[in-house]
C-alpha cells in the first residue's frame, strides 16, 4: 500500500474486497478493517469447480446494475434511517465506497448489488436478454476491416 518493497514478513490480507500483500507497517495501520487471507486447498477448489460445472447445465443469466443505482441506494438508505457509516459496516466495506456509490462515481459489482438489495430491500439488478446483448454488441463493435474501410475513404 505504501509503495515500498516488502522487507521481512509480508501479510496477505483481504482489504475492501481485494486480496493484497502488505508490509508490517501497512498491516499495523489497516489490521482493524482487514482480515488475514487464508487460501483454500487447491484440491477442494478443483472439486468445487467440477461439481459446479456438472450442476450448472442451464445457460447463465446475465444481469446488470440499473442505471440510476445511486439514486436508489441513497433514497433507500435515508428511508431506513441509516448513515453511510452504518451501511458500510453492514456491507463490510469502507464508508468512502458507499459515498462513491451514492454519488454515482463507483458502480457496485454484482455481488455488492445483491448485498445492497438484501440490506436495503430494493431492486438494483435486472436481467439482460440475449437480444439486448447481441444488439448492443453489434452497435458498438468495430472491426479491423471497418478501420481499413474508413481509412480508404479519406
């Protein structure tokens, strides 16, 4: 976190949803809000992935966060009488992240949106149909052939 090379023992921690390795000085500063990361055994992970592949025969449903998520989050939090700090504590993230959600500067991940839906009793996720994704991809897709055609026209 401080940018200096780690000398001595490094601490692998989960901090604000990210797994990072920090030096002793940085760990002493964040140890109240960070948890020591314990890696699961590789065999258990492989078995879990295989069982998920067997059980997941139906196609994945694609979901996205609604465009006005920041308004929904802020109004629901205020309706429940929660402060940004209280909501952050419930989600186990920093207060700054909640503030950035409410300002529209940071879009929550799907997991964070699911957690916010449970805590605030709101709807933040919607399903994207295959037609919408295909249309969206076609309208924004640019190939090398398109670039060649554009350059040849000049």
